[in-house]
C-alpha cells in the first residue's frame, strides 16, 4: 500500500519516483541504493532493514542528498516519518488499563505480563515506553517481562514460560503487536484463559481476535496516511523548502509523527470501509457470527 501512494504523490507533484524493494536482502539493498545514487536523485526515502540503511544514508548525505527514514529510524537520517510510536504504545497501554477496569480488577494489583518487540528494532522501545507510561501511571508493574521478539511462535513459548513461572495466574498481557498477540492467545486458549491483550497493525488475525474478544483492541495504522506524510515532506525538500516539524527523536532527528487509531470490535468495520481488510478474509468460521454482531460486511 505504501508504494502506490508514494508513487502517485511524487508523479502528481511532477517528480520521477524510483521505488524498489530489496526483498529482505541487505546486500541487494546496498546494490539498489548505489544504482539509485549513481543515477542521481534529489531525495532518498529509506525503509531500514537490519541496519542496511545506515551506510546508504551516510553515502547520500555525503553527496548532499537529504535522507528521510520511513517507518523505522535510521542513524544519520535528516528526517524520520512514522506513525507516532509512543502514541501506539500509549493506546496499547490504555487498552490494558481499560480492559482490567472493565473486568473490575484494580490495575495496581493485577498480574500483568509485558511482551515487547525486538530491541534491535528502533521502534520497539518507543512502543514499550509509551505503553509503560500509561500502565505505570495506573500502578501496573510487569509481573514477568520475557526478552522482546517479533515472532509469534517465540512469543507463545516465552509467554508459556512466563505463565508457568506465575503459577498459571495472569490478569492481562501487554503485547506490542498482533503477531505476538496471536502467539500469546494460543497459550491463553490452551489454558482456558481470556484476559485483556493488546496489539497493533490491524492484521487479519488481530482483527479476528478482536472480534472474538480474545484481543481487547489493535492499533490501526492506515498506511496511506504515513505515505502521504513522507511524500509531502519529500516534495517540500525537492522544492527547496525547509519543513518545520513538531517532534524530534532522542538523537535530535526531526520526526513527523502520524496519528494511529485504537480499534475495538465495534470499529473493525471502519478498517474494512477504509480498504485495509475485507469482510471475506475476516468473517470466516467462528468469526462470522461476530462479524454479524459488529456490522462487518
């Protein structure tokens, strides 16, 4: 969804866009970037993959080409465009607090497990810190906090070990994204438990778990909004303008933060209406009845 939105914005503004995907290959990433730099460009919009963008950003800046880090922070970038990652975490944390309150449980005494993302991902800390700021303000302290990963299967294993260490008792699980949440939910299901669980990405599995009441909510990041922010910034730079931004990262990088949305079961239909999911893929098997209940069609 990013590519067509970015391409249209650049061409509509009268600029040529060369958008390529390294398909998860760091050496291919470097090769593509070298080719683009040799061809000549006015601005580089980079999505980092395992640190491959750092050297590319340095080369571009050495040639006087502004660098926009897209969706993931990159050391040395001139600007960073992403959804507001701390806000994502805050929304997740609030969904845990609200979920506990709805069940009549005091957050300050609740047994809450923290399941974060891979610390090598620059966004993971922001998700964690945003969530923790809300949860700690409500008196929550993590009862268990396994090492962060972006892997549903590993999250399931890590959570199962944490649950065992807690004697099988848990009141809520802060989880950084839907994939990890799906892993956690398999363990909750296995143990006959249903507790507040957070997530983000509005993935098909995440939205289905929200509809089924197994996940309290998911944070929706409508990709065209992020692509629009990046293209608007890039076009301004190409036109020789100096954009002003409201936020900065800890290292001082100007940060354009796009607003995410918390989606509970009653808002899944809005994600479908926006084209980020379809009723056909969501409303299968046991989810069909929930779709009918919440007007997903």
